[in-house]
């Protein structure tokens, strides 16, 4: 099987900071919830944080996949 062609390399390596930007935005969105969870970690508070900030939690869960997809292609 052949490796990725040049256009695929440009597309994958074109936004190398996208995972970092998404991570920072998700943490900014969750900052108050994280402080509350740090003070009083309960199952109820955890489920409420996930339900009210589903997109931010999804971005955090998807970070490994985002890093893999947007890593810089060398070579």
C-alpha cells in the first residue's frame, strides 16, 4: 500500500495547532465546572457537568484522535 500523497500531507499537516486550540477552548468552557468538581466530586456533579457541557467533554475525549489526525507529517 502506498503512503499518503502530497495533497493529503498538506491537508493533514495544514492545521497543526487545531487540537491545541480546541483543548484550550474546551478547558475555558469547563473552568467553573472543573473548580466545582475539584471542591466536591460527586457522581451527580460529574453527570451534570457532562450533560451541560457535552461538546467540551466530547472535545476532551477526542483529543487523542485529534492529535493523531493532525500531527505533523514528516518526510
